[in-house]
C-alpha cells in the first residue's frame, strides 16, 4: 500500500463547533463487534476511570466504516477500538485526569496556559455543549498485529498530552516506525470517510460536528445520544 504523508491540519475550535447545525439521523448506537480484524478494548473501563462502561459502542455507520477500514489494512493487521460513545460523566472524569497530568508535567505553565493545552486534547464539559464522543460519531483507535495481539508503536501513549500525540508529529522523521504506522492508520480511516483530530493520532470522527467542520459539510448528522448505562 502506497502511503502519502499526513497533511498538517488547522487546529480546531470548540466554540466554532457549537455553530454547526445538526440534522439528526437517529441512527442507533451499537456494540463494536469482535472479528478477526476488529476488536475492542474499553481503555477507560480498564483504567478504572469513573463511570466508564465495559464495552465500546458507536453509531451503526461508524462501525460499518471501521470494518471497511480494517479490510483495507495489510492482512496481518487489525483495528482495536479503545473508546467510542462517551457520557458527559466520563468526559468530565477524563478531563480531570488529563488536567491533572498536564499540571504535573507542565508546572512552568500558568493556569490559563494549562487550560489551553488541555483543550487541545479533551473537549470541554459545559451545559449545552455536545462533545464529539457524546454523539457516538467519534472513535479512539489503534492498530494491532493479528498474530500476536500486540499494539503497534504509534510514537506516543494514548491520551498523552504532548506534541508527540499530534498526528503530524513524525512527518519530519519518516524513518521512524511511528510515522509509517500513523500514515497507515490515517490512510485507511480517511479513505472510508473519517476525519482525524489533528492533536490526537488515535481520534477519528464521522457524522458529528467535528467531522462536518473538517470535511466541510453543511451540517452534522449526529448530535448527542444516549446509551442506557446501569451502574453497580
């Protein structure tokens, strides 16, 4: 497979997303299936994040497109879904955890600068704002080796709040294995209709306002949705 360089995208604005119209399709959420080339690992549940559910769910078309993307990969690779639909409660918990990590990693930054950095990696939690994951149109994913089950080296940890997480980061190091792996992931996902969040190599969107913005669509087709969650 010929892999093109990943283009450098303009930084998104959460305020801009609030101005994008949503024409809700009412497409249901479904559980991400387990196949030879697609599997799930609910990473927030595994890491004991408050309110996280023990499965990954997404809109029906998102799952279909994930399956299509997985079929485009070399036959020894597959896609593992780390997160899909995310409740407001989990969004708040993730914001708290990443915010704590930023404060620990960047003590030289003032509170405003730390908040600005946080906004690159976690959508805000405020009344009326529809975060990308709340729509069921966002998925956090990586690649795995089907023979070993091992995840591929993508050059940074998931949810790592550093420049290394920016999708474009390794384009000036084409010899780095992460450059090839990111190009591969980006290639198959964008070929089936997803857009990528430029600050997170793992985050892809379809149908929601973030997708509509980067794909220059007149409106989104996914707004806020709900998965019935029963907490112990």
